[in-house]
């Protein structure tokens, strides 16, 4: 009694397992991806009553434009001229403990601009102070 062998291999596979894997991957990537947006933040408020000694006041607006007081009037200034003016004003101060840069940044100012000023102060070996508004009583 001879038995007949089935030598054909079935070329079918179930698509349901593949769709399950794709669905799980979709859920995984949706959960792990960052969907937050950068919301504008308020600058910190301070309870401090003492004011640090300042020789240079530098302001940065939301567009990242620098301005500072030069010869008694506030002027918009480029970064290169800002470095020159800060060095010039610091050279005029006699007491090294009185050296400092006051950074006045608007709400929404790019943080890169603030860190550039902090780095500049560190390079010039002067203290940098961020201006804050007082907390309401």
C-alpha cells in the first residue's frame, strides 16, 4: 500500500499577525514621541531686596536684539559692538568688586541670547545678574 506524499509547500501566511505587529509599533512610537510644544514662560520673580552692584546694563528683547546705555542713552547695538562697549565700561570701573553685568531679558527672549551674555560675562570674569520683577505683595 503506497501512500501519496504531498510535496507542495503552501505559500500563504496570515496577515493578521503582521497587522498586530504594525499596530503595536504604531502605539509604541506614539507613546514615546514627544508631542509637547514650547510654551512661552515667565521670567522668575524674586524676593531679594538688595541690588547687586552693576556697571553695565544690557537688555535683550524677544527678537534677540541687544541694547544698552551708551553715553546716557539706550541704543540698539550689535553683538560685536556690545563686547567692545562692555569692555570699555568695565575698564572705567576702579573697584573690581563693583564689576557686573545686569541682563534685562523680556519674556519670550530666546534662551540662547541670554546664555551668550552669561558666557560673555564669564569670559570677561565679571558677575552676571539676571533682572527679575518683584513678587507682588
